[in-house]
C-alpha cells in the first residue's frame, strides 16, 4: 500500500533519550526546557527572529486572528484546508472569498481590492502547497487599505521568499507541525511575526492570557504544547536537510516520468525557493481524475484530492462565486511524496497514470 504521505520517524533511541530526560525532570508541559530548546533551534534553522511553538496549526491561526483583533470581514482564499476558513468563523469573522490564480492556486491579488468594504479588517491567505503567494502585491494592497495580513504558511517549512524565510512576511505567519507535514512534532504548530511586541502578546495568549504567575493581561486560550511533542521535533530536526534533499529528488523523478502525461502543474513563484512539500497534478477534467484515482486505488495507491472540496461550498457559509476554485478543486490531486517512498514506488504510480491515459 502506498499512502499520499507517511510521517518521518527518527531513530527510536534518539527519541527515547529525550524521553528519559523528561522522566527524570518530571516537567511534562507548561513551557518546559525542551519546548524552549526546540524554539531556539527552529529560530536558528529557519533564520527568523521570533516564533512561538503551539499545540497545532489551527490554534495558531485562531491566536493570530485574535492577536491582530480581526473582526467584521476578512478576505481569504477558498482553496485551502478547511481550518483556514473555520478559524475565521470560530473567531467571529466573516470570510469573504476571493478566487485563486489558476496558475498558482494562490489567492489572486488582482481580485482582492474589489472585495474590500468598510467592514474589511484583514487578509488571510494560504501559501498553497508551500508555494508563496504574490506577497508584494498583497502587502501593497494591505498598506493602501490599512488591513492586517496573516499568511497560513502551514505547508511552508523551509520555504524562502526573496532569500529569507517566508515566515518573515505579513503581520503574522502560521505553521503546522502536524505528522502529515514536511517537518513535524506529531501535533504542533508555530506562530511567527517580526514584531517582538506582538509575539509577546501571543505568548501570553498561548498561556490563558497570563503575563505573570498572578497577572492576566490578555484574553487567552490553552495553546501550549508538551515536552513530548518538542522531543519529537528535536529528534526530527537533525534529519530535515536529508528529508528535503530526498523530497526534491523524488519530485524531479516524478517530473521526468510524467513528462508525457496530459496534466498541468502549478507555477512556482520565481522569487521563492520551494520546499517540495507536495506533488499536485491538475487533470483536464474531473472524470479524468476519477478514472486515474480509481485505477490507483485498485493498485492500493492512495493519492489525495487536496484541496477538495472548495471552501466556498462549506455548508455553514453564504454562497460565493469562485468559479476557478470550484473547477480546479475537482481536478487536482496530490501524488504520494514522503521520505520513505522509493523510486520504484514512484515508477509504479507513474506507470499506472500513463496506462490510464493511453487506454
Ligand atoms: C495542516 C493545515 C492546517 C491545520 O494544521 P493542524 O496542525 O492540523 O491544525 C491549516 N492550514 C493548512 C493550509 C494546512 O495544510
């Protein structure tokens, strides 16, 4: 069986050696030493000034929305994971969908301005598949209209934009460190901002709003993560360069093998250094996708329709006209791509795709 992804597992003894330390300290959570250590190591590795480690990428988005005081309408993308939209609704904001650029599947900046009203307070955009949005255009619009910008950068571990971490852009960027992502802490997430003051506020929000043992200065939530999760991150981190290198090789191998397949691929932002987080392919029709998916499943290969369905079709929202997303979400899927995947397995996947096409 070949799944769309499998989590990287570090050598067990390396994880256990962290666990032994946790046992002897009896400090399991609440900003423990491994959480602090992981935050330091990740800031170094990603070359960012400020970040806090939280318990998942969804809470990271909620805390970002809260910390920036977003309310009223927030412009966002219908082509993302459901958490990008559900967190806005959960925080009492009204998501206003702006359709995507059909070549990148990121929010189309040229359609943002016409969606801005007197109630708009921010923009929440996703760097889809780890490929950065048109950050400069979005920033210019935000400045002109005094809007805050949050990037759902859940897919972006290691992505660079104009030579620096993509997490340095926008008022806040959020990351998911879930087991299915490029780098993981089992469950986990992170929040980045270049403002030290904002990050301090977020650190209070993460801990119920406590700014001191007996002083509460913010409306907070429990966004803390545990020593065990930090240990997984610390055990995984030494392998991340090797993981990224191998993903890139698999990605290039797919490119070669599928060069004669009648599909289209996303356009990677030329200002970025891509992290090869996903291998999405876009079929000409939903029928073509379903035919290939069915044949792959018969061979116990399970790619994922990602993202599907369009968030503009969520049952708890008003209806929106986002024809590009509604169309492409039906025709796109992500092929298996993970560290333990072999070249032979990629061959197998590609042979089936080509066979379906040529039948
Ligand atoms: C994974 C993901 C999330 C949610 O992250 P969790 O850590 O699973 O809560 C949010 N947005 C996007 C785009 C994601 O892919």
